């Protein structure tokens, strides 16, 4: 199985402008993505930051490594 990318265009009534030629006696699966859909336009994401009220709220109290036996950490030997 291999993938082939085809970009198909439609006219104002939604009909294909040209139908691609396909091999005979074949089975095909098609997934259609609308290329000019504004919902599909990728915009750069903003960097997420924690809420200012959480700043400095985490306190490490004790040795984290000793909180579980060494065998539970699954460390390489």
C-alpha cells in the first residue's frame, strides 16, 4: 500500500473540475481536507505560563529520591 496526494478542485456547484484516472479493479480510501478552510489555518500558539498566583507555591520538603524504593524508579544499572 502506498499513499498518493491529489489536490482536486470543484466548480461553483461543488462538482469536480477534473476526475483523476485510477487503476482498474482497485479499492481506494479517500480523506478530504478543505485547503481554503479558515478553521484549518495553523496559527502560532502563544507560550503558556502558569497563573501568577501559583508562583513560588511549590515547596520541596525532603528528598524526592527517597520517596520510593530504588527498584520502583526503573533506572538503568
